[in-house]
C-alpha cells in the first residue's frame, strides 16, 4: 500500500511531504504490527492519505548520524508510530529523539501513535512509556494515541481504542481544523 524506503534511501531522501508515516520499531514483530496498523490507518483515511512510509529500527537511534535522519523524517511526517515490545523502559536515546522531533513538530499537524506488543507487554513498563509519551506529546501540542494490552500473565488489560473509529475521527477533525486555519491565514495575508 505504501512505498517503503530502506535506511539508505531514507538517509539520502527523507520524507518531505508532511503527510508521511514514520515507524520506529524494536524488532520484526513490532515492525510488522506497526506496518499493519499504518496500512489500516491509510485505508481508513482513504484519499486524504497519499503518503510514503519510512521504517527505522530503534537501535539505529543510538547512532547520532542516523538519529538526526530519523528526527528529520519524523519532523516532515504527519504520523509517527512508535511500536514497542513493552517489556523494557524507553531508552534515553529514544526519549531524546522523540523530544527533538516534538520540538520541531510542536503545534503542527503531527500525531504520535504508540503501539505495544500484546504478548510481551508488561504493565509497569508500558504504562510508564505511555505516560511519558502522552506527556511530551501534550506539551508539544501534538495528538497522542497510545494502545496496549497487558501480557496474558498480567491481570490488567487496557484496551485502545475504546471505539475503533475514535482515532480516525479525531484525525479527520484535526485535518479539517488545519485546513480551516490555512484558509483563514491565506485570507489574512491577502
């Protein structure tokens, strides 16, 4: 559904359209889950989403030159999906990357989406990560959507979304609001 870029292509030619999707994932399973989610998101948005996709494995964030490229891709994208196992804390490098991206994206049409592996997620790690991600997104004025279901051996299950149409409806409202602002700004400049 999406044209995908390898790491080398992303380095040479980052997403610039402002309608792209950047996926930061921890391993193959979380990458595949995020890709399926991105395909579902694009299908739900229909013609409103004509976007490319860049996939970045989270361990690449540890390399400063690639972290810079990942942040640039994220800053130019409308959706950043962070797909996590949920069984460890967020690394300092991941937090620094997200904070630098959010500083660039502040108040813009970006959305941060956090996905957690339903099999490996441990509540204490996932809740901590989700709380942190929600807080930094809120501080930057960026929409946040966070999903996790605890691993089978944990009693707590926190479903997301409550209504499957809720995130899509919220994104559509945000896009409509942004279009109205653009129209108003155009009239004020003219």
